[in-house]
C-alpha cells in the first residue's frame, strides 16, 4: 500500500505542528485577554520612612483626607502625619505640587502620589486676578439717574432712592439734610447739598420742580447773631444755639458736621459749612476764634486712595503704587518702606512722611513653616534664590523655630532677617 506522506514530509509536519499550536495559543490569549489583578496598577513597593509599605492608592484630596485614610492606602505614618499637619495652620493645598513640600515626602513617593491627587474646587488655585487698584467711585456714579420730574422738598427716602442715583443710606441722608436746613428754597441750595456733585446736578436740573411752600419758606437764619466771640471747634449744641442765629436742630447739625469733618481747621472751612450762608459768614467772621486742632495722622495700613491723595506730595499714581505695594508686602511696619517705591522721591517723602503712622497689628504674617511656595514667592523681600533655599531647607529640616535659625542655615543675612521679622510667624513644628 502506497504511503500518503514520505518520511521527509512526516518529519516536517512533526516540527511544524508544535509551532502551529503555540501560534494558536497566542492568538486565543490575545483575543480573550485576562482580567488584571485587583489594584495591580497601583501596587508598588516603595521605601519610605521607617520601612517598606505596599501602596494601595486611590484618588484623594489632601485638603480633606484623614490620617487614617492615608495609612489605609499604605502611606508611611510620618508622611501621613506631615500631609495632615500641613493643614493645621490654616493652609490649603491649591495645586498638587504643594504636596511635594510636605516634610518627609521623597520625590519618588510624590511621583506615585501625584496622579491620585485631586484638589477640590473650594481649595483649587483660581486664575490670577489683576491687582490693578482703581480709585473708588461714588455710589451716584455706580447707579444712574432715571429722568423724571421730582420735588426734592416732598420726596421721601424711598422716593430719592427710586431716582436711581442714590443708595438707600444716601436717600435717608438727603431727607435728614433737608430737615436740618428747613427745605430747599432754590435750585442753588439743592445743588450745594454735599451729596450732589456737579455731574449729577447737570443731569437732574431739568427735572427739578420745587414746591411753592418751600420757595415761600422763611430764611433759615431768622434769629439774630449776638455778636460775641466763639470757637466752633469747642462749642456744644447748646453753645451754637445761644449764638442766636441757629435753631436747636441746626445747632445739633453743626456739632454732627464738625465731628464728621474732624473740626474746622481754617476760616474757609467754617465758611464752607452748608449751614453758613454768605450773610451769616460776614456777621460771624469778626468774632470767629478757631482753636488749633491736634494733627491727625493717617494710618498707612488702613488708608484708602482718597486718604492718600489728600496728603501733600501724593498723586493718584503714587497712591496706587503705595496700595499695591502694601498688598504685596502684607502691610507696612515703617513709613520709610515707602522709599522702596520708584515713584516716591526723597523730596516727596519729606512732604508726607510725618503725616503717617503704621499699625503693626494690621500686618499679614506668613507662616514660614507651612506657607505654600506661591505665597512666599509673591513677597517682594524674598528673592528667587532665597525661595529655593527656604523650600530645600524646609523639606530636609522640617521647619524653623525662630529667626536666628535663618542666619545659621545661611538663608538670610542679619539685615534681611531684621527686614523680614515683622512678616514671619513660626507655628509649632517638630524638628527631628
């Protein structure tokens, strides 16, 4: 009987069949695949702290995760304690990189943690906002006048508010002002009200309708001035009334006005008071005796731009730079710090340096042991090389207990330490 295959063909098939079997097995394995071991992609053996822990990582927010949860993920107890302790000073993790500065956290461990760090929306770093400071605008500029006829002698506070150009508080102040002066007898009296600026009056003038009752009202100074010397900076309400030219309500209004203004510093300030008309000014001028007022200093850490531009040698640009620099510093501890600004010349500084004082309690301090890199980098007294030294030393050392340690660690010179002392605070930190 003839053979189907020769001996040579049989040997070839014997060699080929095992190869075909292996190929089929590989193809089937590729199509079917295999289920991965549970959490195999997050398991790793990392030397961290005391020993070797197996990590079982899952997404976590370093701002809310607990020590126990970190330990359950296999994170070394020293690192877990450092992550939680970072928050004890009121600090937050704004970006994943903030976790990298935690004491005891190695670069290799951070590389494994980073993909699982999820910063919550309340703590996430917001887009940088412009620090440009604009001069505050008045409420009348923020709201617009609604053109309509109105009588300022009959409007209630609600009526003034509905005009659209006054806040609720200003509306009440207008009614109070009208009662004090006995009503508006002319358009000029309404224009001269301290709550009406020239731009607003120009919009309102065509719509003002003064009631005849107010126009026919008697003059405010129906009582006669007694021609006696007086000091408007010391008189009580009863004293103003006894001058004979003010009603009891006007006398009290004068005291209130003086309190708001801080007193009358010159004859012109007395003349410009809204309760003094030209006729009364001429009568009282010869008997006016102004006592000197104590100099009122401006507190540099709470002053706004309006208070700054009111001082000699300070314009809008200088006021803007002073406020911007104050925000970057966290506050001034000395008026001499204004000389750091390019817009402040020696000549200008001499004009206003004695007008200021600094309340050091208003300085915003930096917790140097826990502050994130971004906060440190924003301070004008901390240069980039100094920032690198701070972060490196803090990561290896854990923190500082006092200012003198900065000199020992060769981070700041004695002069720099003295300059930065008002801005640093040292929350308790365990240094091992």
